[in-house]
C-alpha cells in the first residue's frame, strides 16, 4: 500500500506543469528528447553514462536546454554549477547536440558561401539552460543560464578530476559533504 501511494504521488508531481521559471525555456522546443541515455566517457571515463530526463536541442535558436527531474525531498538541489547537471549537459552534447549544432553551422555557412572552422571555439556562443525541477524540496530546483563554452570548460576540469581518481595512490578525503550518502559512513565502518 505504501508503494502504491508513493507511485500515485510521483505520478501527480510528474504531470504538473513546469514551474514559471522553466516554462519560457521549454516553449519553443525544436528537438526534444526524454529519458535519453547519454555518453559520459569523454568526461569521466570508460563505460560511464547517464540518463537525461529531457533535452531540447535547438540549433535554430543557438540554444541547448537540459531538464533534470528530482523527486527527493530531503536535500534541495540547485542547478547553478551543479556537477550532475553539467555532466548531463556534457553527455547530451557529446551524444547528440554537438553533431546537430555543427551540421546546422555548416549548412548556414554553405548557404552564405562561407567557410567554418570547427576546430576553433565555435561552441562558445551557444546558450545553455539547465533546469532542475524538484517539487517536493523547499528551495530546490531552479534555472541556470550559461554558455556551452563555459560548460565545456567545466567539463575539462571534471575530466582532470576523474583522471586523478584512477591513480591507485590518490588520497581519499572523507568529509560530511562527499560522504553523506555513503553506506560505510552511515555505519561508521569507513577505513578513512
């Protein structure tokens, strides 16, 4: 009975309209994709992937919107510089959007008889909107606007951090924030 109640409650929240902050960014959807598996190998290593709840890839308006649904109520989550949301955005970029934006850019340049160098920082001007909807956590969710250039710069930092974890002698640094969901920490059996 408890599970059935939770399932009905979840469905009720999922059917809600996006909040007033998110609605303008979702209005002109050109290429939406829901619950898409995204490749994170370029950023965090072999075999890594994520699932983005919704992505709107909109080359015509030079915009990428990534929407993340959070059902939890315990920890409010902000979209601002959120590593998980950045990874979903990076995964959406490498799995789908980069090719779509590049194709659009090449087609537009061809129409005008111009050349395009895709080896340069052509992605910098793409608007990125990251939306987190977290209806059950007071203060959770919101909208963060940035650029693809800024997201790619963060991606390079994330990649370096991920590479450092491959070092068998990498220091383990336990703490309240990084260990709050760790089972070993909850039961006080962590060796660190």
